[in-house]
């Protein structure tokens, strides 16, 4: 039985390490593992939701890699060769960080206005906003926030902005610097 408990410092205590062996390539010799809810945990959580953390995945809609990038988004970062992208974990990691920086810049005013509010029963956090932007694009997140949750978005697989805001809320992404011109 898996047991996960969160303490007041946003640190998760995970019991039952057997399930973690498939996620972490190195052997875990501890009975208990602590995970902070920082940017690294945020990106790994998003990656697991998007592709189970697998770099070579291409979904049925053509989204690519660990973080399921669309080709248009990759072109924004001057990445034009899908196969080379799939074969390069470092570029995928850098592309995710760059996209988060750009989205943080695009959504900076909405982050300032909205963090801490409750919309449709969901506490709005910066990490939730960034995850939702990864799912639906920054423009759709702006529409959602500025309409107080009336304007909604659902992707082709049924994931919603609300679901991403809730599932990925509460991570500390404050060390991520907003950058309009972030590069890979």
C-alpha cells in the first residue's frame, strides 16, 4: 500500500519505495524518500503526467517527448528536427525550462493578480498557472483567469486547465525567472 503524507514544509514523505524504482534509475536504499515541492519536482510531475517521463514518446496527436511539445512550440525555440529532439534529453529539459520562462513572462500580470484566489474551488498558484499554460497555452490560461473560470479549455484527451491548476498547484517555482526571449 502506498502512503504519501505532506507536512507543513511542502515536503512529501513517500513510503513503499518499490514503486519508485521504476521512476528513478539509481537504486534506492532507503525505506523513506522525501521529495520537496520545488521546480525539479514540478517538472518531473508534469513530465510523468505527459509521458510517464519518457523522452521518446510521441502521442497520437503528434506531441513529442517527455513534456509532449507541439511542433509549433518547438519552432519557437528554433527546433525543427523532431527525431533529433526525441533523441536528445538535454534539449528536451532545456526546452521545458525555456517554455516555462516564456509563459511566466507572458502571464506575469495574471500571476500577480490571481495567485491566492479561489476559482471554481481551486486555489490558484503560480505552479498551477504554469502547468496549465503548458497544457493549453498562455492565452487560454489568461482567458480562464480573467473570466474568473467561466472561459474553460479542454484538450483532445479531456484534460482541463482546472485539472492542471489543481494537480500541479503548490510547487515552489519562484526561482524560475520570467524571460520573454528565453532560448534553448
